[in-house]
């Protein structure tokens, strides 16, 4: 578990994400774009992306939420609202900008190293895994990291691959499958992305100035 926020932890995290040097990404360990979402019916994990916060809507498809994220030595919490998506994907819009991850549309190859980042609202936990090599499996499935026992609260955690912009989101942890006495992690990824993102969108998103209750001013982006 990552409990310190010194520069050496940056090298540690980026090393786990299979990046070749600390120069590749300027993302700090306290800026990993994983979030914990509190809905009206429970908690979920998700990832902040350039398209908004993505999560699986396991506990709610609409309504207000509170989002815990990393920016500095302590987690911060912001209020938001669910924006219903397509299929299993749902989104949260916030009034402020928080660290974001790019979304990858490149299908990970069998045997490719990826990283699963879990976030319990306090500190991230980075686990190394690989894409499954099994002809019986269709879609994206991952090997179970050594010593890792999946919990229901881990559903929605982000799976990442390295990119020039830093860790890019490959998908969200969707569940566990058991086949022939072996367990695999199932990921909602590229095929799921296509149902939502590969459609016509405005060339410029609408932006508006929003005044918060504390008197501060922010710029809010509309994703509709």
C-alpha cells in the first residue's frame, strides 16, 4: 500500500505501471486518477478520465454522489451528479477539475503487462497483472495477481496500460470468472468503450462559469 508521498514513490508507481523512466509521466502519486464514489445506495470505484468520471453503476444509475479523489497529501471529497451512460458505463460530473487519465482504445495483447489500481478512499494499491493467454476466453480477461483475493468492493477499479501521456485506462474491473479450476479477472474495456465513445459528438464542448456555495468560481464542461 502506498502510504508516503515522497518522490521515490513516484518511481515506484511508474515502475509498476511498466514505464521505462520517471521522465515519461509527470503524474504525481497523489494524482493517480482513481476515485471512490459514494452513491445513495453504497460505494463504488471508478476512474476520472477526459470524458468524465467513469464507473459501472453497480449501486446507482442516477442521483447525487460524493467523490473521493487524490490531490495532495490527503484525499479530497467533492459533490457530483450521475450522468447515465450506455450499457454498463455511467458517469459522474463534478463542479471542479480533478486529475484525469486518457482512455485507451488499443486492445491489449495476450501476455501484455497491465496494472490494476484499487482505491479504498485512503490510498491506492497497485497490482501487476497480465492479459490472459487462453483460447477459451473471449474479450479482455486478466490473470489473478499473486496473493490478490478480489472483493465485491473492488468492482469498477481501473486497469491501465502505459502511454506517452501516462497510465491510460484500458477498462474497469467487472468481475471474476472461474474456468477449469482457475480464476480470471473480467474487464469492461474496449468493446464497451465503443458502444459509448465511438459516436458523433460536438467538436467543441460547452463550457460555463459556475459559482460554488463557498463563493469560488469554476468552469464547468458539458459532456452532452
